[in-house]
C-alpha cells in the first residue's frame, strides 16, 4: 500500500505540473515544464501501480532512452533498474488461457476439461497485467505436484527411490556419538563463466560469488585457488551467516570470456536428532540476540496474525516446542505440496509479498518457500527457526540447488528437517511403512549429502546487493552480477553461467 501511495503522489504531482504548464499562478511565478524523460518515468510508475507491467516496462524504457540521451546517468540508471523490475514481475507468466490449457493437455495426458478449468480458475498461480490473466510457466508441472496419484504413473520405473532413501532406510547404525555422525569429505570446483558477448564494454562488473560456510554440520571448509585475486574487494568469507567472495572487475581488463573459479572442500556430517526427549528441552533465553533474530519477521519469513492463528490451530493445546515443530513439519507435508514458484516476480514485485506468505495464501511453494513457511509458523510460536540454503546430492550425484529448515531447542541445538525431500515419497509408489520411515527420518535428521552456503534466507553480505540489480536477492546459490553500465539485465543473462562440481573424497 505504501508503494501505491507514493506512486499516486508522484503521478499526481507530475500531472498537476503538466496541467499547469503555461499558466500563471497568483504569485505570477511560472511553473517549469516537466521534462519528457521525467514524464515517461512517472507514467511508468503509474502503469506499474495499476498492474500494467508490460506497459510500465515500455514507459521506463522510454525514460531510460531519454535520460541516456540527455547524459543524466543517475536517472538513466534508476529508469534501467525500473525496466528490470517491471520485466521480472511478469516474465515468469508467459501463458494466456489458451496456452495454459495446451500446456496442461501436453503434460497430463487424459486430463479432463473440468480438471483444467478447476486448476486454472482456482489453483494455478496467476498474474494480471493489462487486465489479462497470465499463467505461471510451470502451470502443468505444478498440477502434477498437486496430484501425486497422477505423478506416480509418470515416475513409475523412472525414479530410483532406493538411492534417494539411502540415508533414511540405512540399516547400519551411525558411527560415533550423535548428533553429528558419519562425516563425508567433499571436494570440488565452483565455476562462473560469462561469455565475452555478455560483458559490458565499460564500467565495473560487481560479482558476489557464493562459497561454503562453516556450520555445526559442515566443518573444515577450505577455499583455494580463487581466480582474479587482484579484483577481490571483500572476502573470502566462510563463517557467519553466508559464504561469499566479492569482486569488482573492470570491464576493460577482461579479454575474452570472464572465468572465475574456486576450489572448495568441506566435511559434511549426517545429523541424527531422532531421540529428542521433549521433557529435557530447556527454556529459551528470550533476551538472547540470536533468539530475537530467529523469532522475528523478516523480508521473506513473515509473521502475520493469520500465520499466528494457523500455528495455534496446528499445535492445539501442545506447548512443548519440539512437539510443536514436529506438528508443523507434518502439517506442511500434508497441506502445502511442493510446486515451483515465480521467485523473480516475488522478489521484484511491489508491494512486496514475502515468500512464506505467498505459500501460506496460495498453497504454492518449492523447497525454499516450504522451509520459509515452516520457519514463519515456528517463529510465530516463539520457536527460533530458519531456512538454510545451498546444494544437495541426495537426489543425484550432481549438486542441485536446495533449501531446508532448522529449529532451535535449548539443550539440543539446531534440529534439521527437510519437508521437500520428505514429501518426495508421496510422488512415487512405495509401501506405506517405507514412506512413513522416510518422512520420519527427515522430521529431525538430515543426510550428509549437502553443501551449505547460507544459514538463513536474506542473509546480508558486505557490500550489500543493490536492490534492483540481483535477480533473486533471497538466496545466493549462484553468483550475483551487477553492472551500472550494462543496458541489459546481466544477472538474468548469467543465470546459467554458474555451476558446482563435487566429489566425495573420503
């Protein structure tokens, strides 16, 4: 609401100036005419506030061209970033109604007209722009996630669930005394490769390059052979809330493709907390800074009155924080099935919608969103909770971006869970007992096939990411890239330019 109010004031001011141009006020002072660039930018704000995102992008582009032509670099940069924001708001919604229907028929053979209508009208993620309803790019895939019985037919004989469940179904007892057991040493390479044609010709290229971070379950982190050491401005940082190294690379110093690599290694521990005794959980120190941090609302873990009410409904009369957290874990598995979500749009959109709130209100969310909603529900009850991010090798040997959650119990520490991996058991045909064992394992345990980059979403870095430069500020699973001189969305262009290879070495 604040954004819309500001937009309305800006537009009203501009239109008043336009109407008054050439008129004489009571003081006989003449109002200065509004510059065409300022007018175009104000109209862009008005169109954005009216949910006309594509038109807003066009108006901002007009303003950018006019500011650039006038040599006003500061306002040109503001207009350019507004172009990015408008485009990111709608770009993940490419389908009109007919295209969305066609995508569903192609992905879900035999789907009925009634099922399509119900999904598109009542469940699918939508965005209205220029009074046209647009549908999310994975409208069909999300239908399958919401209908596991249908997905089971497509995964039969395709998914190797024995591999996925190798930790949960392991018969061997953990080696060592818990909760951190069965260490695995991983080593590998992180690589960012930006093609020469994707680089700006002038200015400074700012790069936030992710790295492993030390945690209770991820230890002995090493980072060696970092490329371009002369251009490192901050880091490497491998402790605290997030791991990263920050570069400032002059565009003129790059000949050919820009390649940045780092050799990384770390020891990951399996976490076993399944023997928690609720009676032994201690009392929280509610004045501790970490308690205050992980029980408050954040940008994407939002505590609202509705979230508080739902959390109280889930736990009923239960007061033990461990048992409350467990009840929330199973509630999310049963009520909020995994699906893909428009992260770029959620990060760009004004007024801001928190990721946890998006899932709470729409029922849609992926690993990060599920973990954030878990954390929000826990925090609303006074249980410290957070969403960790990085990579997983539980689904396949190749690292895949992933998020999971933790909640804190005095006397035990940070207890992990992974709603998303647990829920995967519903999408394959399994004996009921094995499915239950699998879900129970991920309720308070975690495999060692992980790479942690940040211990919570929206973890701050120094220097901070510019508000409109990074495509998705919430996570740093890939490198973030910003340039004040590029007239294109370089972070979007380079989304596929970063990768990680890892091997278990001992």
